[in-house]
C-alpha cells in the first residue's frame, strides 16, 4: 500500500471544537485552528498549558473528547496511522529505544518509512548532527542532547512536507539550536510547513509567521505578531506575559466567585 497522500486543501492542519478531558480535568478547551501550507505556526504557553495535549491530538496520539481534526486532509481520529505515516514528529520528552544504537534506530525509522538509500540518509543525518562517532553507541548511553538529535533526525529522515515539533530545542547546545533554526527555515523556504510547540519565546519570535498563546487549555490569542501587539515595540515575551497574566487573574477571579 502507498501511504503517501497529496492534500487538496490549502490548509494542512484544521481543528474545529477540538477538546480533551481526562476525567474531571480539562486539558484542552474547545478550540479552532487552521494552518496553511508554507506557514510556520507556533503554539506557546507556560508548563501545563495544554501545548503537548494539542499536538498529541493533531498527530493521532490521543483521541479527542469532542471536536475534530484534519491533517493533510485526513481525519485524524479515523485514520491516525495514515497521518503519522505522512508527517514528521518530535514528541516532548521522548527518547529513542534504549537498546538500539543511534544508527540502528534511524535505519529502522528509514525502512519503516520506505526511504530509498536508507544507509546513506542515516549516515547523512548522523554527520549533520555531529554524531558519526556515536553511530554504534546504544541510545541509553547517549547524553540527553544526543538523544534529542537522534529524535530530530528521525523526524527529518523521510523529508516530510509537514513537521510537528514539541519543544524541539530542549537539551540542544546553542550551536545546534542555531543549526536547527536554519534547517527549519530552509524547510519553510522549500515549501514545507511546521507546527511548533515551545516555551522558548526568543527562538519562536525569530521563526514563526503566526502564533497562538494558550494557558489552562484555553487559546488566549492567535494571529501574526503585528496583530497581537499592543504597541509596535512589544515583543512576544511581552505579549506572552500580558496575556498569561490576564488569564491567571481571570481564573483566580472565577475561583473566588465559585468559593463565595
């Protein structure tokens, strides 16, 4: 079976009323989002805001409590495997299998994704990440930064059109943060699309064409940077602090009213 798909819609990511609850806990309140082909879309929020839940819903790792999501024109809930086959994913805090070497894991991913010249691609990405000398090292013996590089390489190795990246710069040193920024911008310039979740605002401000700020599972604001600014000199950090601070105040006020 050919797992490759060619989307017809201009939107590669669509969510309508997408929400997730775990028992009584609301991880993500109903939200709508659309991401066009060629966009670098960033989702930002404090720890526990719902960023990772959002990306796991869009990539078929979680089933929504309500609402729907389409990725590359595919209904994510109905065909999660087809979605996963056509995208690149770097999950938050996930490491490659402990008892495979770096090369073995990338070779496994390449074969699973039917990459031609898999050996050559594996060697290319190990070299790109400065890990040629670690190719035969078990993943359990790699540093956190090296394991993150292997996960990034596994997302890039099949050259997907759409990338979902959850905190991709975690544990990377400044040199490889910069190299990866340049790689992601090259991906966009070549017609690719990126959906990024992060809390590193400085990097996001340099990269993203549109952003959404979320907190406590709610979208506080979304749009281009110029649309979100109160004044022209306001940075993404300023916007973030203003919106999240206002959100916390509203939640505290709501909780106070409930206690009364």
